[in-house]
C-alpha cells in the first residue's frame, strides 16, 4: 500500500497531463492553420529537478514518485499566454495534508496581466481558457482590421453597416463571418482571409 499510493498519483498525473496536452493542441491547431504566431511548451514533471537534493534513499523515492508537477504554456498572438500547472498530491498513509487543487491556470494578456485560478477538474478550467484564447484572437483580429473597425466583444466587429464575427472552432478552424458570409482559415492566413472579402480598404 505504501508504494501503491505514489504510483497511483504518478499514473493519475500522467493521464491528466495527456488530457491537458491534447486539449491545448486542439486550441493551437486553428491558430497554426490561420498562420497566427503561437506555440505550446510542455514542462513534464518539473519537480523531479530537485532529485539532486534528496539526502537518503527514502527521500529519493519520495521525490521521484510523489506530488508530480507539470506545466503547459500556450503562447498566443498579441502578447498573450496561458499556463496550466498540473499537480497531483500524494498522501502518506500516516500523515494528513491540506487539499491542493490539481489545476492552476495563470493567464497573461494586455487586459489581464496577472490572472490566476485553481480548479479541481480540467472541465472547470475550460471556460476561462477559452475566454483567454478568444480574447487573444479578438485582439489579433482587431490589429489586422485597423482602427476603422469597432470591437463589440470578443467575437463581433462593426464598421458602418458592415459586420464581422470571428469564431474559434477547437481542432477545426478560425471562422470569419463577414455580413453573413463564412470563410474558414484552413491553411490560409487570417490576414489573407480578411483582405479577400474585402474588409481592409
């Protein structure tokens, strides 16, 4: 039982990391297809860097198998990024510990440079993640459109009688809807799509 607990924590953490990495990749794909600057950086089990500080074999085993930490950082257009830290606490059978949420989301954008929220489930983090990603896409779109367009929210823009909506479909595409006409940014830059319908003039 003593070894089963940390091994289970390690396996749980690995599964959570794979789920989060797949989810972040699904958000990244439409940005890459639209040729917008973005990248994903994954730091796996970063707490294992402290192995050299272990002073005894039990301490080494504890460092190796307990409380793994990993961080996924999504770098987005318009100087935005979000970082999801995964931590699965391991409890020794003879001790008690304060509950630590396994997910901590940190967001950084021009409008919200220091956001941080903790969650018990990845599904709980989905809403603020999508909000941060959509805000980045909206800001990048507004930069491409120029000052003649007014941004109503994270999706909609207007100029006189013209309307534009930008939607992100995870793992699919960024969709630009101009006066009801849809164009998908699939292996085509968002800038080219905006220029072709025509919006920038």
